[in-house]
C-alpha cells in the first residue's frame, strides 16, 4: 500500500479498535470472525507477524501501527483485564469472551 492509501484506510475508523479492524482487513484480508477471535498471542509485534485463522502473515506498516496504538489504549482503559483476545470492549473486558461480530462491523466496512 502506498502512503496515501494507508492514510485513507486509517481515516475509515475513528477509534483505536476500529483502526485495528480496518488495518487487518485492508492489509491481510482478514475477515471479522478471524479478527474477533484473535488472541493476544496471535500478534507478534517484535517480528511484525500476525496469525489469522491459523495462518502466519507479515504485518505491514498500518497493521503494525494500529495494534500498537490499540494495545496502549487497551492497557490504559482496562489495566486489569485478563481477556485473552486482542480486541475487548466494555462488555468483554471483565470476562474471556471475544467481542461480538456486531461490534466489529460497526467499526467499518470489513468483509464477513
């Protein structure tokens, strides 16, 4: 993706979680189910890799930046959450369930 394309994709979502969803969908062709069930362990920022639906893939610039910013937001908002999923919401932060597909689809135009 070009810098202009990356910037345009980043503008599709207003919040940090939405940017993660849009970034993974745009760069890695991730579907909502894979994004919603993605565990923290599926993300390897040090090596710029992600496991989506069992496949390890490289993270591009957008796919690297968006999760980093989301994780900062997640730690600040829910510092004590033990939820193993990358994405959490006010409803899921105090448990172990993934975010709903509805919550993911609200964040932007992502293929099911």
